[in-house]
C-alpha cells in the first residue's frame, strides 16, 4: 500500500470494517472483468477470512467460478464527500477492505453455515430458521481469502 499512514492492519480492525459494510463488490475471474455487488457474510478462523455469498445455481457467476476460481473483492463504508473552494480540495472519507482469493461452491453443512453467516451480518443477534426448500434453491459461494488489506481515510 502506497499510503502506509492510511493502512488498516490487524484482524480486529479488518473485521470491524467488514461488519460495518453493506455490500461486497466481487470481481470474478475469467477472460474479461466481471464485477457485481453482492450481499455477504463472513467469518475468521485461525486468522483466515472467508466471505460467504449467495445467488442462483446457474448463470454467469457459476460459469466463471467453474472456469476460473480466482476472485477479488472490496467492501467499504463510512463514505462522506467533502470539499472546499477548489476542485483539488474535494475528496471522500471511507474505511475499506480489499482482498483476493479463490471462490468455491459451498456444499452440505457448509452451505447452511454460509447462509447463517450472511444472516448474522444483516440481522445480528437473530436466529432465523431456513426452510430446507429455500436452502436447496440457492447456491452459496465461499471466497477463501488469500490476501487482504484495509484502508482508512478521513
């Protein structure tokens, strides 16, 4: 990272940003760029981050995962635009986390676990039931993060 004074390090600080973020932009691998915003959940085990995403069982995302499991992501929060009397005085404040890793389709118990992590992100403290037919109807993707960085800018 070029601006070390803005770098966010440490599992707790990165986790805080992920917890406050609303949407993850996922860049899927393949021959041309393909980036889409997705709802997510996450967990950290032994210092390793995993993002969980859900979507349809077929389509462009699934085709790309099967062809090239590489992916990148960004989550940001706290955006505020501020300015001044000159164009170069305009900027934004934010907290962000960016990373990359490998995507895979979650199966079996991990599929339900991924859905639970997504709901824990959007409805913290609530334990909501999952109808088996709804679990069967969706695909859950796990992004095993291999590299992660954070940034804070006021």
